[in-house]
């Protein structure tokens, strides 16, 4: 009986450690710019760090502030700048994917109301392996520079 109790306590402790472990990948630094009244779209920028041993894929994005949300990449074709949908967004094992102005970003379409400087926006990101994550993004001034641009060392 004693060995059963010890095994049970060890199993519960292991389960609690797994339950408290951070999800991989980890999403950080989410932000967006405030939008003028009547603007139906906005972009959200963030970093996705996958320090785990397995690649993951971002399958879907949503927000209660928009009719729909997608991952978009900015593509230059000569003098023309276009956006194309990225579906799904691959996040390799040990990789950091940065969504930033002028590059890949989350596009919110059909905004129900303008994004206002200082408010917090919630985005739900659904990963293939990590599952669903609720991410909060701070809305910055409409002219705000990328707050993480100084941290790039590429």
C-alpha cells in the first residue's frame, strides 16, 4: 500500500508540473496601432518563440473586435506592395517568428469600432500542437514606431 501511495503522489506531482509548464510556443510583445474612425482594418504585431523540440503551426486567428482575422505577409513586386494570406504560419522548433510592420502581421478585418490608444485588444491564436492561446495586445498611438525595433540584431 505504501508503494502505491508513493507512486500516486509522484504521478500527481508530475501532472501538476506539466499543467503549470508554459505552453510552447510562447507569444510575447503583442501590440497594434490605434485606428481612425471608419477604418475597417488593423494590424497586430508580436513575436512567437518556439523553444520546444517540435515545430508548430498557427492555424487560425480571431478577435472579438473584428469580423475576421488572418496572418498576412507583405510582399513587394517591383513598386507594388501587396499583402498575401499566410495559411498556416509555420513556427519551427527552436525558432522565433517576428510579426512586425512591413512584414508578416496579424490582419484584423471588419473592425466593429476603432482601436483606441491605451486600450487592450484580445486576440485568440489557435496552434496545431499548443492549442488555443489568448493574447493581449496594447494599442499604441497611430504613429507609434515598432517598440521592439531596437532589439533586432539581424
